[in-house]
C-alpha cells in the first residue's frame, strides 16, 4: 500500500465516483420525504416553517440564498480544479462533454420556448430544463455498478460540471434583479482584493473565507443573485504548485473543497431538496399536467436533454472532432444522455428565480419532478439491459 503522502489529491468529482454518488441517494430520499410531508397532515407545519422569519430573511431564503451559495462555491472550486488538473485540463478531454453539454443546454431551451412562446411570463423560465443534477444523475448511475464503463461515469460527471458552469452564467446574466450600483462596486472591490491576495501568494484560507462572507452580503444587496458570490469566491482560492504537479495536499483549494464536499453533498443539497421539492397536490386539478409551463419543463428535460446531448455527441464523434468514451456502446451513451434529463437541484433553483407566483412554482416543481423521474427511470432501464460487448458498434 502506498504511503498517503504519495497519493495524488482526489477531487470532489473523483470522490463522488469512488463513493458511488451516495450524496445523490441522500438527495433522492430528501425529495421523496418532501413530497410525502407536503401531502400529509404535517403539510401546514412544513410550509409554515419554510416561510417563518429567521432574522432578515425567511428560512427558505436562507436555504436558497445562503446555503446554496456554499453549494455554488463547491461548484466553482470543482470547475477550477477540473480545468487545471482534471477531465477539463485539455481540449481532447473537453471536446465530447463540452459539445454534448452545449446541445443539452440549447435543445431543452428550444423545446420549452416552443410550448411557452405566447406567454411572456412563463417564457422567462426557458433555462429551467437546461441543467443536469450531477449528484442525482451519478446516484442513479451508481445503482448500475460495473454494468456502466468508468469512462461514461466520467463523461456524465464532466458534462454535468459544464452544465453547472453554463447555469451559473445564465443566472448571472438573465436572472438578476434591479442593480444597486453602490453594493455592486463594493462586491467588485472585494473580489479584486481576493484576486490580489491570490496573486501575491496569500495561502491561508481564513482571510479568503472572511472576505467571501463579505462578498456574499454585498452581492446579495446588489441585486445579482447571492449564489454567484460563491462561484466568484471559489475562483480566487489558490492552488499551490508543488514538485511539478498542478497541486498538492496542502493546496488551499484542495483543502477547502474537501472540507465542503460532505457538508454540501449530505447536508446542504438534501436540505435544499427537502425545502424545495415539496408540492401539495391538494385541490390541484389534473389539468395542470397539460399546462404549457409543466409540459415545457417536463419535455425539455426528458426529450430535450436526450436529443441535445446524444445528438451533439453523435455528430462530434462521427465528424472526428471527439472520440466515443472507451468501452462504451452507442446504447450506453444514449442511456447516459437520458440521465442528463435529471435536472432536479439546478432546475428547481432556476425555477425559483424565474417566477414569483405560487402556482407557477408548483407547476415548475411538477414539471421538474416528472421530467427528472422519466429520465431517471428510462435511463436506468436502458443502461440496465445494455451490454458491454456491443461497445464500438
């Protein structure tokens, strides 16, 4: 057994793969529990708790604006690490998941727009079906064990990370409220200070964490969504060069990433799922399933993701721009494309930013749950019956 100091640092992405995405299973349980509670005698207490004030914000706002900023910080750390020292470090590794991710963002948005074009209010949610939930998707994939080649697990995780990057950009550009110039200037100032700290070699995490809290407050007050602060702060955390390797075990980024990983995977994301997946079906007409918003989201996730991801991947591979994941068949690649339609966490989050109406929030949740459920079940079944000996066909 090799000594611990000789091991290469393991990123959160690899940690998820090695632990078979246990956090995704935790998220599934939290979402199911939310639906059960929201439709039980505890329903009133559940919604009352989420709406109750805790200081200047409601419990739900603390979860969505503060806890999710930590989630986005972890996303930012993972994106930075993977671009410098992981599956996104070279063009050859970025090509297939990058092209597939682009198709998986564009096609679902087009399908959603086709259903909601005549309604400017619901059209605002065009980005809802464009994201893949990395924890949920890898959680489903982990249930298949060795039936799925590791190359496909890496492809899915890398694609989901790029999806997250696209979602962060979309939130920053399209889901920003009225801007407060003073607070925005203050946020930019703090961000520049953090970048300068990185540049001059400040390696202690404490100053970055303190300034990150200040950055979060300023971004929250500026009108830009507060979770963007998490990503910006993550980009300033240094990776320490050492012995010709991109980073070592003492890297501040590595240290913070692994300090946050379990808290985010097993506490923050399940809390978010429990707080946001609960939708009460009491008094709800079945006709809501045929509403343009519900259909646009459900079909955007289920049909749009599989068509966009697999179609773009097929074109990239056939044209010679990229190569098919090693040991994977076309059927398995299509099955993973289906799993990309699991848009739970990020889709719900964008839905909350898109609308203020409780009815539209309910339709959003139903659309996300339906699209994600169909994608998960169909993807799992297809991958379950697929065999490795068809690889290369």
